[in-house]
C-alpha cells in the first residue's frame, strides 16, 4: 500500500512524536522532582526551627555568669537552704552540700569527666551557663567521677508535655509558612534506633523512610538524642496540583499534535489510494480505447484494399481519418504514459525530428477544420537549425494544442 518514501516519512513522524512525548515526560518528571526537593528542603528548614524551639521549651531560665579564679581558688555548686528571699547562713560546723560538675569528653567514647580532673592555667576566666528546667523531675542518678554520658541522660519519650510540645510546635511552624498539609511524624532513639513515638499510632509498626529528618537534643547532657522524622502523605497530590496547568497544557498540545499527524498520515494514505485508483482506471480505459482505434485503422485499410476509396475526395477523408486515428492512438499512449509519470515510471522516447516536416504534417491534419471555418495558414519556416532530439508524440501535441487554441 505504501511506497518506500511514504513509509520512511510516516516512520520519521511517528518517531518524532514518540521523542516529543518522552521529552515532555522527562521535563514534567524533572519539574516534579525539583519541586519535591525544594519542598523537602523547605520542610527541613522548618523542622530545624521546630527542633530548636522544642529544645528551648524544656529550659525555663538560663543563668549565666563570668568571673576569674586565681591559684588556690576553685568553683563548685552547692545546694543551700532558702528561707523567704534569703539564704540561711551556714554554720562552720555544718558540711556544705556540694553538687558535682561534669564535662563531656567527646574524644573518649561518650565518657564523662569530673570538674576535679581539670587543670587550669591561672588566672582562669570562667564563663558559666546554668539551664534550669522545671518540667522534668530531678534526676537522682549522680555519677561520682567518671561514667558514660548515656547513663546520665534520661528519655523524654513518655513525657506528656514533650508530646504536646512537639505536636504544637510542628503545627505552628508548618502553618506559619503557608503549608496547610496533614503531616505524620515518628520519633526514634538515635542510639538504639528503637521507635518511641508515632503519630498516628499505625506508623509504630515499622520505621518510616523520610527525607525530612532532624536530631532532637543532639549533644545534650540531660536528654538522650532522638531522631524526628516527618512525612506528608498528601505531598505528591499537592505537587501535582501545582503542576496541573503545565501538565494539562502539555497533554493538550501533544494530543493536538498527535491528531494532526494522524490526520495528515490518513490524508496521505487516502491520496495515495486515489492516485493508485486513478492510475488503474486510466490504464484500463486506455487499453479499452485501443481496441476501437485498432478496428478503425483496420476498417480503413480494408476499404483501401477492396478499392472502395477511389475518388480524390474520399481518399482525402480517408487520409484524415487515418491520421486522426493515429493521433488518437498516440494520445491514448500519452495518457497511459502520463499515468506512469505520476508513478515516476514515465520514459520519454526521443528521436531525431525535423521540426519543419512535423509542422507541415500537423497543418495538414487540421486543414479540414480550417476549410470549414474559411481559415488559412501560411508557412514561413526560417529556422537555421530545425533538427532536434525529442519525443515526437509529446512535441506534436504541444504544436497541435497551440494551433487548436
């Protein structure tokens, strides 16, 4: 049904359309990924702000002081009785209730060292910060000199105030940034990776994977570090809403382009079918016309052989019929050749032709029409070069059409 060039064209158009579809898919996927990463980045920033506020909410008052100690002096904390707005004086015979102070040896596998292990270069400038937290009960576990930081810490996972604080701060931070999305979170022990809190409770069955995570109480002396993971179940739906116009326009344009391509290909197929039908029709009709033309030529030859054409006028008419019959046969062949030309199969039959002689023959052919219309043609051939190579049938038709017009 298709010729080679049509098949190549349809293949090229189809491949181009598929390539365009792939590019659109890649571009939309890339845009979706970029928006998803931007969303995660923004939410991570919000989560870090929330973590800072959650941590700070567990300390009511921050005491600080700065002073200098000289050789022979030291620093210690002491619990002392308080009455009214004053401390009760200490009797010399009584023993001060001192509070041990520790520092975290970060290079010693989370070990603690006591204040007594520190050697100062005197005079030493001391800057002290004391965080007083009233939400937690006093920790009864005191270490003597050395120990592990994890045994000194306590967990806040079961603290009701902590859970309420996490929920409240997260909601406040997310809404403040203009995101009205439902969220879920999970809190795990950073050391053991054990799931401690899940909201909703159905998440507690398995650990969630999220790109939005932060560490609570990281490096804190009093609380065990926790990993807070945040997920948004409606994230993809929300991102699609942001891209729906672009996606809709892209799909619409691609559908329109595909429809135009299909219409164009269909038109090409129909045109080729019509061309083939026309060629078949012309081929069949020309073969049908050749039969009566051959019969006319045979009848003239029979009349001449039987002596039925004797007078000069009858011979003139017979000659005209023969010549016109020959021209008709040539035109039938020309129609067939034209049909072949449309299919790119036409071959010209060139030969050496005397143009003057050809014109004389054509004038004799139309002489009868000229006589009926009282017309006259005068020959005045002055061409210096009148021998050419051409297809006699096509050239005769050119001159004959000019004279007919």
